[in-house]
C-alpha cells in the first residue's frame, strides 16, 4: 500500500516511458517485421493505396490483370470486385495517410541500403509495425491530459496502466500492430481533449482541429463519424443545459460549419477514388458485407467465450461500474457517454461478423477506450474514499486482471487461444496452458462465415 501512496508523487508521464520501453522490447523480440507478417490480412487493405500509388502509379489496380501478378494480388493487395468486376480497395484510405510518413522513411532506408523498394520488403513491415506505437504514444499524451483535468495523479496513473496493459490494446501494439485501432485511439483521445478545450473557450483554431480530427477518424473507419455526437452532447445533462448548448452552437455556427466542411474535405479523396475507379462517389467497398441492425449481437459481443469483450478484457468491468460515479462527479461527460456508448455497441455488434474475424478480444471497441477511460478513472477515484478492506480487494483484483490479460495476449500469440472459434470448453481447457492442446479441435466451434454474411446466425 505504501507504493500506491507514493504514486501520488510520481510524474504520470512515467506511464509513457513504461509503455515505450515495454512495447518496443516486445516488438523487437517477436520480430514479426523480419518475417513479413505485418502487412498482411486487413493491413494489406489499409496499406495497399501506398504501393499502388507510389510504385505502380495505378490506383485502379489494373496492373494486377497481368497473369504474372496473380500471386501478388492474393498476397499483397486483396482487392474486392464490385458488381461490374471492377477491382476496388476494400478499406478506406485513412490508415494509408497515417502510414505515409513511415512508408517514406522505409523508402529512404531501402534506397540507402540497397533494399528492395517495392513497398513490401522488411523495412516497410518494420515501419508499419512501429507506426502503431508512435501514434498510440501521442494518444496516450492526450489521454493523460484529459484525465489530469478531473483526477489526481494516483488515479491517472492507475487508470492509464490498467487501460494499456489490462486490455486487448496491448495485443494491437505488438502481435496485431499495424491495424487501425491504436491509431484511432490516438485521434479519439485528441478529439476529446480539444472538445473540452473548445467548450472552455470558443476559438476558431480549436474548431479547425476538431473538424480535422473528426475527418481523419471517419476516413480511417467511417462508422466512427459517431464521435461527433460527443461534441454535440458534451456538458448536456438536462433540458436547460440542452437549450444553453443549442444557443452556444448557434452563436458559434461558423465553427460548426468549418468542422463539417473540414471533415468532408478530408474524406473527399476517398470519394474521388471511388468515383474514378467505379464511377460512383458512394459505394460499399466491403462487397457482400453489411450491418444487420435488426439482429445485433450485443450480449455475444460482451460476454461470449468466442470474443466477449469482458471475457478477454475483464478489466473494463470497472469502466462500466464507473458510469455511476461519473454521474456524481464528472457530469460534463455523463449523458454524452451514456448515449454514445450503447449506440456504439449497438452499431458495432450489428456488423455481420460481430466477432471481427481473426483477432484477440473485441478489437472494434479499442477505438473508444479513450472515452471508457473516463468512467474507469471515476471508479478508481471513488475507491480512494472506500474502506481499507474494499480498496485492498480492488487493488488485488486489478493486478490479477492485468496479469490475466498479458498472459492471454501471449496465449493468443501462441495460438493457444483460437482466433475465432473459442467456446466455454476451449477457454477453460486453455486457461493455464502455454502450448496448444493437440486435442483442442474437439472444443472449438467454427463459425460459418457464409451464413453470417446473409444475416443468419453463424452456427
């Protein structure tokens, strides 16, 4: 307990240093980037805009029509085809913009050291791997700033370590680096911070930043346009406050216009790409994939052994409990998050593949961890005033959850935890294993992806 008291004296920036050292050490030791295992699967679809533009000079991907490039298409580009057979990159291009500085550095390195400059040699994999950590650390800086506005150092320190090392985000900084989630975490953290600052002082520069951040968040993953709801609902907890907020927005309508226009402007390159390639400004590049809003899998998404968020990141139970204390002590966020979080869960778990394919835990929810860190901190702040016994219990449970998460992250890397077919039996069979059970198959239940695409339950 003396250590916990001493946390009050620690500089919370120590969290940034711990994260940098720990994740860097892990990434250099798992050497995925030396085996070409970074720019694969979904990352291909995020990234392929860059080699197609700078090396092939052909975003239509017509160069893949050459029969000699069949293997290249299957390995590196993964295009979808629309109803006319036109090749189109599945993902939107937001992540490609975030990779771009690292892509450029990799290109320079390859030129200097005579490595292959095709966009897919080892230096490019290395660059994409560490881009996740770079952006995440920026997001962590903003998250610490947000939490410091409302909580003391001890609360901020505990909350930040719990969110980083006690949830599945650590997987997407290491074995799953290159995916969009750590990057979105960063931009969402900055979005929250500047939303708070704009409500403190309506400055045009802040409106510009909010619009730009909202635009790139949407360009990375279009459903995350919902973050603008937080801006609109921030500090609204009653009819009177709603009226006052409406007056504030109308008074500063120029700011709202610039946010909207800038968000659209940032998304415009995507619309131009779709128009040039398919002839239409608006298409579903996820051909054959859709949301089924009449059949959401919220319970499965939260509690199932296949991909239940609270099964594989049980630390976040404290965030949900924290909503009660958020109402009492941090009212500007209470109603906004109370509306936003259920809405986000509903939309995310209405996707046909609610388990989000091969992944560890519910990766889609990492995008909103900056929001969830606020009620988590409210819970941690509350327990400071509890009895010594209650505090002790919580301070025992939290490290257990943190260690469990780290261990299960390792199990996911070692394929002890299956990427999409876990069951209750498979989970408890794997609980203390460090190697895959040779008889694991009898415990697994593989989802039928074709049925799920049609909106039919996958078993």
